[in-house]
C-alpha cells in the first residue's frame, strides 16, 4: 500500500480539478514532524476553484476521513496529513517480515534491458583513485535496476585503442624490457608512456614513429597486435585484482578496439544519409544547429575517433541488447561528447537516440591537491583500498580485539567505507577524499551504518526467540519508534526514485536516516528489558530494521558484517 497514492486518490475524489498524477507531484513531505507526514498545498487551486487557498484547505480538511489517517489539519493553505502510527507500523512491519531482503523490490523493469557502461578503464594506465567514481556508482546503479526487475548488463568499455597505444608501442620498442614490465606492469608502462611523451615534446619526429605504430595496430600487424594483446592481458590482471576487492563484476569487457571494426558501418550510414562533410581533410558531421562543435568522424589519415567508436558501440548495443536505456557513467568532462553522440545517432535516424543517458559526476580530489595522471603523480585505487583495510584492522584491534574473523570484517568495513563515502554525495558534486571522514564510526559513514546493522543483529541473537509480525502494534508508540517506522516505510519509494533519478546517493542518505533513527530508538526504548509482549513487538521492529539496512547496503554494493 502506497500512502501517498492513497492520499492522492482521496484528494482527487474531492473534485479539485487535478489528476492523481498531478496531485502526487505536488504532495510534499513537511520539514518537520509536527506538521504531519504529508502536506498538500492548495495555492494552485485558487484560480480554478475561485476561492482563497486557506478556505480550500479548510473545506478539504473537514471532508477527509480514512482508516490510515489519524488526523488532518490545515495550516494556512496547506492540508497536513498525520498518518495513524499503529496502522503504519502494521503495514510496514508485515511487509518487511514477509518480503525479507526483497522488501522494496519490484517487477516494474520486467522484460526491459538496461546497459550500464561503467568503470571503463584504460589499458596500460593506472587504475587510480579517480576511477572509484564511475566504478562504484555504475555498480550501484546496476544493482538498483536489477532489484527493480530490469535485465542489467554491466559493461567495462575498455580504453584499449587510440594513438596513445602507438606511443606505448614505440616506447616499448625503444626501451622496453619484458621482465621489468612483468614485475610491475602498470607502473612500468606508465613510465614508458611518460618518458616517450617527454621525448616527443622535444622532438616531433618521435610522434611520427608513434603514429606509424598506431597505424600498424589498426592494420592488425602481427607484431603490433602481439605486444598490444600482452599489454592488455597484464593490465586486466591488475584491474581484476581491484574489481575482486571491490566485489564488482562485468558482463562484458568489449572495448574500443573490439568496436573499431564496426566503424565502416557507421561511415556507410553517415554517407548514405548525406551527413558527412569534408573539413580540413577530416570527415565531420556538423552540429551547428545545436550550437555544438562538429563531431569528427574520420581524421585526415582516415583513422576513427573516440566518438566514431562510441557510435559504432551504441549501434551494436542496440542490436545485442535491445536496450530500454543505454547508460554511461562518465565524468562531466565528457558531457559534450555524449551530447554529440546522441545528436549524431539521432541524425542517423535511430529512434533509440533518446535512450542514451549520460550519468555524469564531478571530480574527486585528495586533500593534498587534485589528481594528475599526465605526469605520473598518481594514487592507485588498490593502495587506497589496502590502506583503508589496514586502518580498519587497527581500529578493530583497539575497539574489539576479540572479534572473530577480524581480517574478513576489516575488508568488509574498509572497502565499504570507501564505497560509502563515494556514494554519499550527490554525484554531480566534486568532493575531496578525506581519511578522517571515511573511517569515522560516528559520522554519516559506512562504518556507522554497518555498526548499526551489527547492533541490530546482535539484539536478534540475544533475543533468541522467533520473530514474526503477529504483535501488538499499539506498543510501538514512542516518537522514536514512529520515526524509525516512517523511515522503513519510505524505503521502497526511495529505491524507485533513486533509480529514476539515477542517483544512488539517495539510497546512501536513506540508510543513514534509518540507522540514526534506529540508534535513537535503541538508546531511549527498553528493548529486551521489558515485558514479553513489548519485547516481541520491539524485536519485530529491530528485525525489520536489520533487514532494511542490509538490503540497502547491498544495493550500494556494501557488505553488512554480522558482528563488528
Ligand atoms: N575510457 C574512457 C576514459 O577513461 C571512458 C569511457 C566511457 N565510455 C564510453 N563509452 N565512452 O575516459
């Protein structure tokens, strides 16, 4: 039962000239509890109903009556709804205890496939702290869509093609040593790359050598391919280690190189549609009408570009997955690129252009300044994860030295903390990565939420009796209990809206709210020091909380240890 919807239906039946959907859009959640659980503003009715908004609100109040509503009051032009606590408690707890970890899931996505392009690392380049954003946001989105019944496909669109590989091949030929590289692949390859760039900055002719190598790669020259394949293999081995730590998987690793073979198909359609134009020897598609610079399809030497390969890739994704949405989780720096991609695909006559979505996010920086890969000053994600695990282990040694599986818990908490911080902020905002915040057990952090879950779990274990929804709901009547129940009740809505807005941080915020209200409840209400009936009722609420925190963490890709 969706209370907002029920309220909207009631209001609609009062013939106020608004549809249920319109009412749903204007229903608000008041800033504080004294003003009720839901509020309906009457301003916009004044014109059609030819009455002052206050009067309309007053009339509505006197005519509304429903089982789940404890009270309706108007404050000026607002109709404020107070939900009956007992009703809400029963509704919520029954639902959670019967659905368990599927609470809030749905079938709304049945038969629809969603492609999510995330992480999309570049071969032979470091997997650095900046990549945390796309990797973790994309994975969370995949989990959220899947929970709502969509068929999801996670794609790591490998950056394994482009002139930079010409540079690497040239550098390898000049200085490369197989054994040295095998010992520390990414660091060595990065060194080669940086050194060659420096050389080429002084002497342009080195760039020609690099370009020649890239052409060899394009022409599938045996030697070029062999070295490139090896670069790819050793890079992926490194990346996989990090993905394993993060508990993140992909359905496909088909990247730029793989899709470059479909570029001729793109060019053929563009030619047929008369969209290509020659400009300074390059083949371009003009986008003047959208105030955008042209998309360069083929460079003067005939090679494809990043956008051309993305067009080819989008076409293949449509063929393979018949997607309902094709989502790219990529930094805001590439916003223009994705706008151009959409427009070109649209001009080509593909009606699925509007199913392309760029989920953009801001920069992550470290307290000691921004990140820069260009000159080799990088912070490897793997190092950050390991440091987090180590520090967590130190904290556990201090707080709870007798904990079983310390190492395992330190991993769950250390990694969870990093993911949580990443998913806490609205994704479009830049943020500064700070150790103090990440591992704070009392702030709005992963460890805090995980700790709340472990606390609920230990209560359940101490109680030891069966827990069910067959309880006296009138017992759950303190403000702390009401607040917690309201937060649990809202969970399915939060998940759905997070999916619609493509904003996992809404779930992160919600799980913090659930945890905070749970801890308030825990600190003020006697849970196990009470009568049998009270214990039974309160433990049903504890168990509902435990289930909800765990499933929300799960949607964020964060584990919930049983003990901490
Ligand atoms: N590899 C690219 C980069 O690191 C991101 C690729 C994003 N996906 C895409 N289909 N363009 O910037």
